[in-house]
């Protein structure tokens, strides 16, 4: 996925005002089929999917045996005994396949056969409506999907995304994606990772490769409602930290690299009291300052936060994610 198609700020603005077009074809797609498919995926994600209806999508988490978060997933109910798992982490494919090996299921890796294009922004329906009946698009509910033909390409279109805005993800074969991209780009602005990162930070959404990098549990991230042990065990998941969204400024006039301020493997965790361990940070296009996400210790909180590198000032928590 390219970082930008020219101007990340313009791409961010296009998503906010109309619609942006993203290529998320790096996503993995695993199909789980069999009489134990729902049970197997429920146990894998520690989330009950027995009530998930065909045509619905649900957000999920993948964690180690001790509850440390590894990645996040979306689970698509394709049929009564068929679920698709979408993930952005390459190692999930062999790990999940092995984890499901004890169940009466077959797991197929459809990643190479699947491209994922995403349109995000308030004009999503209007953009797609140039290529397919807009009523068909409008009837897709949030976290639901439908089989649609777009410019004679057979697609699965799901209403979800990674920006906090209205949007859809379009699953199709790679050859069709190559043909659909220029058609969709006439209706929405191509955008890259930097714009996507700014949008998801503004929405307060974690990115697994960033926010799950420290040794955190679902409780630490504020996602206990998503990953809850199905056997009702307790004790391992009391939060040590709280995930926060914050604004900040650089200490000096010369801005260092954004990566210089981020938490790195081997840094202290949980962070010292009144110190934020920064896991994501970017320029805030709406204020001219910085917007970031990270963790603070639950042992004590004050209005005077510092970061672990000393590169930030005027750190103001704008949202705390708990529960």
C-alpha cells in the first residue's frame, strides 16, 4: 500500500468531505468451513459468533493463551457453516490454520485469490452508485455485506472500514480489481496509508501493528467487550494501563521523525506514572499540531503528562478508552 498518491492532506480532506479510494489487498482472507466452524472461530477469538447471521460481519481479536493481543480480525458469516476471517497480519494465516486444526473444519487460504478495494467517506454510496444501482448499495447495513456485480465483476461488498467514516470494502479477484480501480478512481480520490492513519487516529481506532505492539490485553486497550474468555475465567485481564487519545506539540521548533517518539520493544511497560507510552502519532491536519495514541498507567493520572522520550509538550488527553 503506497503511503500517498501525492498529498496525504488532500487525501484526508477528500475522505472527510467526499470519498477516498484505498487498496487494502494486502489483507489475508481465510475461509473456515465445517460443522464446527462457528464453534472453532468463536473459541479462537473468545467471542460468541453463534448469533451472527449470514451476510453479517463482526469485529474480533486474536490473542495468545495468556491474553496478550496479537492482531484484530473481521469475521464474515458467508454461510451457516462457512466463515471468512480477514486479517492484516501475515503470520495469522499459518497460526490460525494451526489453531483450528483440532476442530472438524477445513481452512482455505483465499488471500492470493482476493483483492480488497475500499471506499471511505460520506459520498461512498454516490460514488458506487455510478457503477451499480445505488439502492443496492444503500440497503447494505453497517457491518453487513452483499454479493453485487460492479461493472460486470462479481464482488462481495461490506459496509465497514478503518476510518470511522461511512464506507465499504469490496472483495473481488485481483484481475477484476485492476479493472475496477480506474473506474472507482473517477468517482473517489485514491489515497494511501498516511491518510488512512490520520483518519483512524482521529476516530480513535487502534492499529494492531502499533497499539498491540506492547504487551497489552483487551482490558488494557479498552476492548474487553470484544475479547472475553468464553469460560468466564478471570484474574489475568485486570487492566494495568489505559489506552488514550491525545493532542501534543513538539518541544522544539525542529520536528524529529515521528517514529522517534514511539514506544519500541524493550522500552518500559507499563510506563511510569503520568507518562504516556506513545504507540501511534501523526500530524493533525485540523489543528496543525500532533495527534497520538498510547498508554498511561492506571496507578495514577494527572493533567501533567510527559512522554517517554521527552520530545513532546502540551500533552492533552482527549479520550480515554476503558471497558
